[in-house]
C-alpha cells in the first residue's frame, strides 16, 4: 500500500514539474531507454542522457577518451590501494565507496588470469620435479642377502633416529652386474621450462616403474594404474616439467574454493561483530588477500630468475604475513592483542587444515586427474 502511494506521489510530482516546465517554455520527452517522462538532460530513473549525440563524431571520440581515462584511473587507484594500503579495498566495499575501485571478484579473476598468462608467455613452470637415479653397488652379507649402503646414513648418531647404515634388498631387485638404483627428487619452483633435464637411463627408468609395482585385483584397476600412476612416473622421469600443465589446470579451481573457506574462518573468529560484518564483507576481505597473494607469486616468479629460491620464499612469506596483519588491523579495527591472536590462529588453521590439504589435492589431481605428456 505504501509503495503504491509513493509511486503515485512520484508520478504526480513529475506531472507537476512537467507542467511548470511547459509554462516556462521548456519541453518534456520520453526516455529512449526506459520510456520514463524526462524533464531534464538526464532520465531520473535510469540516468540515460537525453541527447545521445548521434550526429557528432567529435562527441563519440570525446566519450571514448573520457571513458578510457576513467577506467585507467580506476585501475590505477585499485592497484595503488591493493599494493600499498592493506585493507583499503574491503573497507571501501563495506563503507559503500565502490565507484573508485574495481569490484573485488573482477579484480581477483583479472589478477589470477594475468598470473597464469605471464607464466605461460615466459615459459616459467609453477613446479618442476627432477627425479635423480643414483647407481648403488650391491653387496652381500654372510647369508647371501643383497644390500646397499643407505645414502641417508651419516654416522652412528643416526641409529637413534632409526636410520640404518644399510638397506636390505630382495634378490629380484638386483640388476645384472650387482647393480641397484636409489632414487631422490628435487623440487624447483618458478624455473624456466627446459632448465632441468632428466639424466636417467632407460634402465633406471624401468627399474623405477618396477619398484613401484602395486598389486591390484581387476584389469580395469591395472589399466588405470598403468595409465595414470606409472604413466606419470615415466613422463616425470623423462621431463621434470611434466606436471606443470595439470597444475595450471587444477590450481585455479582449488584456490577458488579456498576463498569462501577463508571467509568462513573469519566469520567464526569475528562472530561477535556479526551485526557489523556480514559474510559478504569477510568474503571481499578474502578476495583482496588472495588477490594480493597472486601479485606476490608473480613477483616471486620474477625474482626467482635472478635470486636464490630460498631467499625469495622467505621474503614472500614475510611480506605476506605483514600485509595480512595490517589488513586485519585496519579492516576489523581491533586492538593489537586480539588482532595478533586472531592473525596467528586463523593463519595456522588456514595453512594446516585448508591450504596444505588443498595443495596436496592439487598434486593428486595433477597426477591422477588428467593426462600428462
């Protein structure tokens, strides 16, 4: 009832204004977009300009450059706020200052897209797994049982940790000439594709597959294992970057699922402020943090080309921690003690129970969920 009265009152006000304008020699028209009676240069309902300037090429060019400058300035303001003002973007959303910046979801998708496009264009792999085969001399004990020296054994002190100086073998594992291979892996992050090559001989590759044999019941399971697990192992033995393609496929999908999960953690820890912070506020905060994470990873990918990977990793972790703490302090406006407590607790829960399992799932999906090579 009240809405009907308001609509009638609004229509009556428009009629009165139109009559007054007509008495003064003004003209009314209908909006070409929504057909509402228009008494000024802009429609009061949809904002459509009354004069569309269809006959003016100069006006068309003017609108183009104005829109271009507005978009560019909006992007620049968003980048500046994201990089140098932790917590500003979610604060602006919560306070209704949304015109100045790009929407949070669009910014996240745009940044993640740029990240993967840059890696693809520069042939930088997210991760390369180098499998190293080391030939081992086989010896025999008094009972004729073959054994090799344990490469992880450094001395008598290691016996306390359960590391034995020798590793016993099955006779079926011994190759001709009393030879055996021990295998190790090296993980390389953000390295150029082709920077690492497998030096494994065909004999070592086949021995790796044979030593990883798994007994299965049905032929379907055997075919599946042959295609996925053993196929992946063969490809990794030949190409350390074999996992990069599946990783770039699955990582964005799994990371996208972490956005609401992190927002849910924030909701639980700031439950007492639920009247001031809705779930969507926490979600926008999560989007801004993960967007900054993609920016950091992009910087890490570039820095890893000229600096030691260990130093880059520690620097990125430090910057991310400081940024997140400052963003939480500004956005939730709590004291130093509670901000520190919640920052440490939420970060621990997120890394151990969300991010780490998600990365394990990405690796599993990369190995078993798609073809490699």
